[in-house]
C-alpha cells in the first residue's frame, strides 16, 4: 500500500457512501453481481460470515422449540391466489416457471418446451405452500403449536438490485408457526422478534429498535408486522428482520383448521418471521470504516490472523514454527463458547499488501511475528477497531492471557459505538420545518437519522415524505436501549391527534 | 399396537419392498410428496437426519481445503449451450423460467407477464454458471487450485418421482475445483471420492464400492466419472455419490484460462463432485427392517429416548424427575466427538404407541423408566438393532458406563451387517445363463445383487440388460472392502476380450 494513500477504500464514506459500500464489498471479496439479472454470488468470505450468522441464529431458533424442515421451491399459481392481499404484494416480482424442458428451436438454439398445465412461481416467501401442508398436518389441538423453520433461497424480481441489500435471489430463514389461540400466536411473534434483537445486538453488534409497522408497511396478508430497524452510518434505516402475526388470514385461505378441546372446529392462528442475507449489507454499513470492512469477532471467519515476517529461508523456518506454536495455543482458547479462529497468512506476497488485505477483510486482530519477536517472546498486534497504524507490542504470554477478553471488548465496543451514533442521530421532530431541515438532501453522511414524529397514517403519501424518500419505520416498543414516551401530540402533516411517535427515516 | 400385528410396517419387506419403503417413510415421518410435480417436503425428522449428514460431510470438505460459497439458482440458456454433451444430458429435464411477474388475465386468474429476453433454467447442476465466474476469478497459476463447494437445491424434472430417491427438486452439495495440471485434478477427483467413502461408511454405516463409470454412464461433459455404489436390501444398487474429472472440457467452453509459471496461457483442469438427499433413501433401504427405519447412531437426531412410565400424578413427578437426572448425566457423555443426544418422550399417549413411534423413527436406544426402576436404580433398555421384544435390565450406573461404547457397537454392527449382506450377494458371473438366473424377475427380495462380469462396453444396449433393467455400475477400484482381481476374460455378451470385470446390477 502506497504511503500517500491514507485509506484502503476509495472513495471514503463521506465522499460517496453508496460507492464506498460497493468498493468495500469488492475489497473484502464478499460477493459480486452475476449475469443473471439481480442475482449475486456470495463468495467464500461472505458466505463464511453467513454461516456464522446461521449457526448463532439456528441455535436460538431450536432453543425456542422450533424444528427445521424443507418445503418445495416452486409454488403453484393457484396457491398464491388464495390470499388476496398476499398475491397483490408479490405478483409484480415473481419469477415464473412455464416449461419443463428444452429443445432445439428452428434457428438452432435452445427454446423452452414441454409447457406446464399450471405455471409455478419460484417462492418469494412460503406462507401459501406451507399453509397447504399445515392444513393436512393439523387436525387436533394436540397437533398445536406447530413450530417449523426453513433455511432456503427465495426470489423476488428486483428492478434496482444492490449487492446483499436488494437481490432478486437471496438466502434467508423463514419460520412458520400455527397456534390454537390468538394470544399464543402473538406471544410467538414477539418471542421471535426478541430472538432477532438478541441475534442483531449480541452476534452482529448491531443495535436495533424493535417496533411495530404502520398498516401501510405490513407484510402482505399480515395483521401485524413487527420489525427490528438498524441505523446505518449515513443515517438511513435498514429493516433487519421481521416477525408477522398473521391472525387467521392464511389459516382461512389455506383451510388450517383443528378440533379444539371442546370438540369445536376452529381456524388456527399463524405467524411467520425471517431474516436474510441483507444482514451482511447491514453489517458492512454498521461497522465499516474508510479502510473497509470491520467484523465483530463473533461473525469473523478468522478472528486473528498471524502475519509471519522473514527475509531468508532460515528465518522463514524459524518464524513459521513459532507462529504455528502460537496458533496452536491461541486456538485452544475460547471466546463466546467457541474455540478462537486463528489463521497464519503465509501467502507469498509483500507484507504490506498482505496486512492490508486482512484489514480490508475486517479481521479483528492482526499479529506480526518476525525474528525479533521470536527472540524476545513478544508479539506486535493491531486491532481492526483502531487506526491501522496503532500497533502494540506486548509479551506473548501477556497477549495470550488477554486474548479472549480482547475479543469480548472489541465485540462490545463495536456495539457501543454504533449505539452512540444512533442515539446521537435520533431526535424528536415537532414541526414540518424541523422535518425538512433534518432530512434535507445535501446533508451528506452527517445528515438525517431517526426522526421521532407524531404521525397520522393517512398522511403516508404526503409530499414531504415522497420528496425526501422518508418512510415510517416502526412504532418503537419498550426495550433496553429505547424507551418510548407516552405522550399525546399532533401529526406533523395533518395536525390530527396522535398518541405515540413513529420513527421516520430514509431507508434501504 | 395390536399384539396380533408382528411388525410395525405393512407390507413387510419380503412382500413388497417398494411399498415397504414408502410406508417406512410415512411411519418415520421423514417426508412426503407435494402438489408440485415431483417435489417433496422434507419433514423435521428427515431434515434433522440431513443436517447431521451435512455436518459430518461439511467438516470433511473443509478439512480437505475447500470453502463454501453460493452461486445463483438461475442459469441463462446460453450458458448451458456452451458444452454440447452437457446440454444434451440435461435439456430434457430443465425447469424453465420465462417471465418475471404475474398479472390478472382476461378470465380473472393470474397469468405470467413480463417475458424475459433470455429464459433461464433452474440449475440442474452448476458447472456452467460457476465456470463463468471461474473464468473471471482465475488469471494466474497463483489463483489455483480454486476449491469451492456449495450446499444448494437443484432441479431435474422427473417423470417417475420417488421420495428421496428421485425428486424433481433435491438438496445436495456440489464441489467445483480448478487446477493447473491434469494430475492435480485427477488427485482431487479421487480425494473427494475417498471423502465420500469415509462419509458413507463411517457416518451412514453404508458399505460402498468405489469405482469408475463406463463411458455410457458418465456425467454429461466429464472425461471420467467415479462413483460410490451401495447395495440395498433388494440387491439393487444405489449410486450414492459421484466425483467427476472434467478434463479441460468445461474450462474450454467457459474459457477458464491462466498464465502458467512460464508465462504461457493454459486452460485449467476442473472437477466436480456431489452427494444428495437421495442418501436418505439409501439409508432407509440399507438398514431398515420390518418395523421401519433403523438409524445408525451418528445420523440419529435422537440417539436415546427415555420413555417414562407412571400411573398417578405423584408417580409422574417422581419418574420424570429421575428421567431428567438421567438425561442430564447421559447427555454429558460423548459419542463420535459429540454430546450424546438424549430426549424424554413425555407425550400424553399410550405407552405402547409411544414406544412404537420411536421404533418406527429408528431411534437407536429406548430406555423405559417406571417407579420400580427409580426405586432399584435400574433401567430397562432396548436396542433398535435387536428385536423390539429383547429388553435388557441393568443397573443404571452400569448402563451409563457402557453407553458410548454401546452406540459405537451399534454403529459398527450396522455397517458389518450390511457389508456381510453385500458380500453374500456379490458374485462373479461367467455365462449368459448364470446372468439370466442371477437377475431373474421373480426372485423377490432374495434375488439378484452385484454381478461381476467381463463386459465389452459396446454391448450396453444388449437385450438381456434391457430385459432385466440391469446396468453397469462401475469398474471397482482397490479398496478396504473389495479387491478387484487382475484377470483376462471375455465379454458375456459379445465374447470380446476384457481385462477387468464391471459390477452389473439393477439400480435405483
């Protein structure tokens, strides 16, 4: 890396945040666009992060009593049609399978053949196909609750794709549950919302506000949609996860009925909830800096990388042997109930380039070992959450003793920093002038944030909201990092009386 | 369970093996057919088995230096067309996406809209789309080898679907690697074949014969296809995994080129290899008995289930407390490097029905605990690999001491039993008369097996092969459980000289 270049990523965040985002993905080698419209490749480093996310969340989903299963990729059109608002919500973005083979056409190329009697869509979400099975599997109150999750790919045709944030195909988990009573289903909806809060905050170090969506922002077919919303460094919101109370809407359209204890036949109450690979995008925009990705240790595929430094083959042998010894002792240590993930980067490239590549990948700790460190039983280490020039020299025994705590401190520090930034940019807004000033277009990275506004939902198409591309994110619920105030006010836009504030923000 | 019924599954294997297979799946609640032609639902018990398979195999794939990634579901038609024999092999079974939205048609129902300029197929396998990316990612010999795996769903339109064995959509892993030399690529192909042998034999307790396919049975586009073949209880073969040496065929069609050390530009050498959810079908047909599924402990989601027995609420309290204590101590023990998976089945159903449901699910060990067992510190246990009436009473401390070894014995015992059965039904066949007798149609469960024949590949469409639906499975390689004889003979069908025997069998 040329010393004249101060930062690994060009442009810097303040110069052009969207472009910084793309360049950070490229520099960290997380993924790339594909020739298939809107679909991405998740490259090994990006996928390893997703695997760590899955591991954390899958354990929580199982701890809360759910089992994994797998349902078909394709959904018959007639299934989708059963729930009117659901199909309306998804019809415009469905990939449709119409044929089941290929044959050579009149001009020599392949053309679709074997037209299907009934076309299928590739699942945009699975309420309707899962509802079909639940109606078969559920007969009695003894079959309830039914608590199933699936990890799968889904497809929603995307006109303006953006890596990880909006892609036509994405990976997710979708939980689908059925219950005997409305109360149980509502409890489930909120239980899984809390699982998502735990996952976002304690695994991804991403502070979130949990809340309920306005009617206009609900999932198509839901009675209530709850969400977690995170603030990115440009003040915009990202919807990081949703949990839906579906009432009896899907139970009625899919005929999910059961004989209750008193013998009467009732419709079940259902929920669904999901998080997706867009969280990788959220992770980048929550923690990254002008040198690229910063990974919280819990989702870092490598938590510590050892960079051996040597000049001769003899030095190499000595230094590498020492590195392997350190690696062996460090990876016996544990952080967050798992062995610490330690790698040695012995690629045959220049030392500066090598160190920078690990910086750009967001590896939490870098340790340099040369002949001097071997001799003195010292190590030189750098933390990814501190400037890349801030190196520290300590006795290797001391470093070993501190390592688990160091990772814990970094994990906690990233969360605390993101929370401080969110809190600094969350404001109560009480007039249209304040609203305009808060969301003005030319504020750059420093402008905007979360505006707590009194809001009459009938004002959802107000000109100001459209002009600034601001939308209501959620009515916040009581939570550890946020306390909604009970307070009466009047809508910024219509003046009508309102009893609670909604969070308004630009969003991804 | 009515005492007059001797076995949990009807029909018994000897009566109707294919129907026994379907009924065993149903009784174990592993999966079911869907209204989407040829596509299945993998239900929680079936999916939990798949997760255990994935865990074992994923670790081996990573240990051998591969990283996971994720590539797009959809493949442009033009990509598929690039490799002539590849497209010929898959064109007849491709699901084709032709539209990207739905709209209301003239008759009110939804119809496909937004026709795509170029249709996509849902991946039947990913050589072509991954080849596209490899051609971008590989420039120099320093970029090689490139070793990537993905876990994904694929689709091959299936006219005669059968749960797990042949489904239009199935789950699998597909490894795709690129190398600088033919030798390295061949070594990789055989390395992964050995990983599959290890997986099949040590995880699934399924003995396999590894070998190379005849030209006619190769993967479309491969230079060599290697496979592992297992024998089911009806003597038929199942192809349990394949590993392909693709030569430079896909490198040429996808332009995967690199600058070698001497500066010259060369095409890479590639491989691909995969195993699928059909292994669940193979597992059922390798170990199951007339009471249903038998799971080797390594892939049993529950390795031991405790069945509490009580008559009054007071007894229930006492017995359950004791069961929980046993569960806590047993699940601290380890088998095959993991904590033993112990569940308590306290469902409110009759004891007999409860025990049989665990038998049918293939749970390796059942432990019954009633007030007497609590008092005497004894337990009564039954092994799934022994008749369900064979119960054993031992001191609970003794059982605890033996438990890990007991599971190891069962795992090993299932493998040994399947191997003995295969060996008993593997024969050298030296004449057409012997061939006809071996494969005669009315032999039922006891007939047929693996026939080691001298075979001239040009005889692949011989009438006898077609009549008996027999096909060449592989030329066996030297391996722990099978030693091919170096021997010259003459083809059963054409009389031409042959230097090695091929395994002939009926197959799934």
